[in-house]
């Protein structure tokens, strides 16, 4: 074993031990104070939840500045985690920073909260009483109560201090590969990275998330979310053939019909392995499902497939559709420039 590898293992072991010590010191009840709850406007779960996180650091409880950049069209059904992070880091004009990772755990959320870092998660949402069917939803986690076995959340739809049991929370969180966004002052970045341990490194984080999803698929081979999550993590690891296979299995088992309003790794996997017709089939289906026409990624990935098939004019039309819907969606702008440049 090389000296470099041994040193890396020693550092990793130290970080794991530090995280364990922090977890051991946590009380049975904890809650961040100073967060202002905001009820979301129409389709505004992402900006509202992000703004609630910002209020913890003293910023105004106004969801509309974030919404104006993240989703200029109020019909937009989705704001992706990378867009939320880009808003904080590049557009908010604050001293805050944000990052996102996959494969989160309940102990990690508690550790981050205990160190005064609000955590947003993206999760499935399908309450029977609402009778709307499965969809995606952001939550701001602000505390926990071990006595009741619940997380305390600021839910832009259901209200302030809304509780979810740990089991319920984790079951729906895994629908999004247990994705989490951490908000923190720029000066605290090194502390956040220490708390994340091995997951501070994005590639290692994808590998860790893959292993968690793989274990769930082994335990239940007919779990579509486990296979979809494997696909997402494999895309992050640039293992596109394997990712496409995992996504195929998830589709074969059956996914919620709104799944591709929110998660797009499947397009990326198919694109990288040359399955352009499959990309177009997915995009067409989304355009006709009653909501996918309000998701800029539907047009963007259709455009990538058209460009790869040599259909330049139709590709540009697709990219223009994405840009018209959201002028701040930079991937479509960059793709259009590439295609126009030949």
C-alpha cells in the first residue's frame, strides 16, 4: 500500500471518528431558532424553502427574489438542486454558500443541524389525503425530537415545525437518492467539509450513495427507486453504460409518472451511450403528460438528442424552447452556442 493511500485512509478514519464523536454529543431534542416559515406560492416550493434557510442567517423572508432567477415562469414544475446552489453561490449577493450531495443519512443531518447549518432535502411527496399522486418536494430540516422519533421541518406546503417520523422521512427521501443541500457562511466552509467527512469529495460521495442504493436493490430487486438511485450515482461516476442499465431496470419495474419532472440523469446516461431515440421518446412522453411541458430540461435533452442525430435546426428550436421558458437555464444556452458553431 502506497504512502499516499495510507495517509488518505488515516485522514478518512479521523473524519469518521470525529463525526461519531459529534453524533454522540447530540441531545435528544434540538431545534434551530431564528428561521422564518414561508408558505410557498404556486409551484414555488424550491425558492420558498431555500429562502427559509436563508432567514436563519438573517436574510429577508421574501421568496420572490430567488423565484425570479430560479424559475422566471411560475408554471415551472421543477428547480434542480444545482440551480439552488448556483443561486446562493453566484446570484444571491450574500456571504452564504451552498453545496449539495447524495446519500445522506439521518445522523448526518443531525450533525449538520447541531453545528448550526440548515439542511434542505428533496423528497417524494404523496399524502393520501391530498389525492394528487406522487411528486417532488423540498423540505427545510430545522431540528429533531428523538422522544417522538421525528424531524422538525419547515414545510412550505404543510406549515411551520411540521413533523415527519424518521422512517417516513427516510422512505420518501430515498426517492431522490437522499439528496441534501447545506447552507453555510462562506467562512465556515472548512468546518462543513470536515463534518461531511468522506462525502466532502463529490466523487467519493457518488460512490458512497451508489453503495447504499445497491444494498437496497440487493435487499429488494423490485425496488424501482433503488435502481434509479444507482443510475443517478453511476452517472456522477461517469459510468454511463452501467447507469443506463440501472435506469432501464427502474423503468421496467415502474416509476411514478412525474419522475422525470425532477430527475434527469437518465437522459444523460442515454445520451452518453448514444440512445438518442430513447431520449426523444422520454421527452415526447413528458411533453404530453400534463406537466412536463413546463420543465425546461424536457426541451434541453430533446435538443441534445436532435443535435446528436444531425437535426441541427430542430435542436436549436428545442434549446430556444428551454431558454424561452427559463432564460437563466445556462445548459441550453451553452448547447445552442455549440450547435450553432458547428
